[in-house]
């Protein structure tokens, strides 16, 4: 199972850190790619990578972890890619 996380702030970082312990493939994305890359470097675990939003949304499970006001906007903009996702 692959897991995509949208948002590399405190919540995204914490979720990615915990998921890294499971051995699952985790893709982290952020509107600022450097932020996602820094979090991935901090976690430094196999299976955790930074990528663009389309890669994260292609995951089996998608976690929306942006600042709350942006969550509904993001979900509306990417409704087609989120359809049927957990």
C-alpha cells in the first residue's frame, strides 16, 4: 500500500515520520517542494520520498495535511484524482 501526504508542515511531518516506521511507501508533497524535500531528508527512511502532487495523489491512500483553510480548496481542485481514495 502506498500513502501520499499533501502538506509538509507540522502535521504532514508527524504523519510521515510515524508512517516511515511501518515500511510503507510514503510520498510527501508540498506547494513548496524544498519543504517536502527537507522533511524527507530529516526522516531519512527507506520508502519515504518527496515528489510532486500528482505522484502523491496516485497513492492508494491520500492524507490531506495542509493548513486547514486550504484543505477544502485543494480537495475541490483535485476532486477527480481523489475520487475513490481513502
